[in-house]
């Protein structure tokens, strides 16, 4: 074709199509201003770009080069870093300012890890006083709260996990190094939602517990009992509604509403929710980021895996998280509540994980 006779829009289209694509380098959301990198270890930095694109990462006196794979993913590891900062992390043409190096902890589990400082400060004068402070070497990252690192200030502290904040403040003072706190937790949740399905299926102890339980469990019988309980519950709800309405009309607090029966699941399965759904939403985005260890608070809601006890599930979870991070056996500190159906940790067992 003779381009002298082509229209201008056509020429522009041809020029654009012939130009090499140069997509913007994208970083995982955990890499933002005010972040904390883990000290004394090879620190992973990662993201996506065009396939085969070269990415340059610079921090302090180090420069690392990565080439994006066919899937666009790239990663480098910085040589072990000493605590300190702030410094600037440069990735391609992006600059991330105010980066500290210290210890990074992940907090997860259910309500006691999820509930924020304002939920407790009225009854905890120490927590309330600490929340009024500014801590230049303490940084906070809450999954779902903008997904960005924040400085620990009177404006940000009240909206952060009370338990993790109470752990981080004295720890930072004692160590006198920067501390980063990352939280991903949801109130009222069972442990079976906090490990991936692959972690669960690959665990021999969970498989053995399922097999043993299945030998004595009749799912059809359990469903029949559920249907009976559900019919009774429906009747109780119908009887409760006028009582509730009458109490409200008199300005009184209604009596507690009937509680629905729990739908049974098949042996080793949940009653409908996907195994690992919360791990994928709240923990997976942190996996691979350099950390010191994990804090866990959960137990009241059990496992949600029919017939599989908390002990076995937590063993699979801890092992699975450590394998996913690929950092070896990092510290995993936990609080387990007995109201979830008994103590999760048997002190008489020799294979404590």
C-alpha cells in the first residue's frame, strides 16, 4: 500500500501497532511507602511486567536485575540487610520512599486478632495510652484497609489490630529496631478456612483423622437429624416473631432469638464454604514477603472440617504456611481457645508441631 494516499488515522494506527509495547512494571501491593523489609535475610522483591522485560531493583548499595518470565512475573532477592532506615527502594522508574529494615510479623486468626484498638481501649488504659503515641519505627499494614503500609500515629493506631499493636509497641521499644505488623484476620472464623486446600489435602494427619471419623459417621443420618432440627427451628422462629415485636413495642429488649442448627458436612469436608477461602483472600497476598514470624489467635470457631480436630488442622496450617513462605521454620506464636471444642494442643504428645 502507498502510505502517501492513506488517511492520517490509518497511519497513526499502523505506527501505534508497530511500536513495541512497554507495560508499566507492577508491584505486589505489599510494596508501598512506609514499608518494612525483614532484616538479616535475603529479602524478596517481586512483581509483574511484560514477558522478557528487564527490571532493575536498587536499595542502599545494592542493584539487582531480573527478567520477567513468560507469565510476566519477576523477582529478585536483596542480600541480607541490617536494621535501619529510612531508605528509598527503586524498582525500574518507581521510587518507594521511607522504607525501613527491621522485623516483620504477620497476625491472623479470628476476632481477637481482627478487632481494632478502639474496641478495647475503653477498658484497657495501657492500650489507650499507647494508641495516643507516635512510633516512627513501627509500621502497620491491614489487609482490606487500603492495602498500604501506614505509620503508627494517633490517627492510624485506633483502626489497627489491638492484639498485634499491643505486641508490636513493646517489641519495638525492647529491640530498638523498626517493626512491621501485617494483619489479615476475620472474626468468628474456623481454622479450615485459613489454610489452602492443597495444604489440607497433603497433610497425612488430617487424612488419617478423616478416615477414622468416617468409619463411625453416617452423613445421611446426620442430614436427617438436621432436617428435624431445622423444622423445629422454623417453628421456634414463627413463635418468636410476635414475642420480639411485643417486646420492641414496649421498649424492652427482646429475648434471644432461636439459634439455627448447623448444617452437617461430609467427613473431612466443610458444610458448604470453600476450604482455604480466607487464606486466599487475606494471607496469600502476604506470602513471599520476608517476615520474622506469625502470630495466631483462633479456636473458638473450631475447624469447620467435619470430624477433623483443631490439633490436626493447625499442624497442617503451620506446616503449610512455612512451606508457602519458603523461609524454613519461622516462629509461629499462637493462642488457642478451648471453647472451640477442647484444647487444641496436647502437651502429652511428643510430636508437638
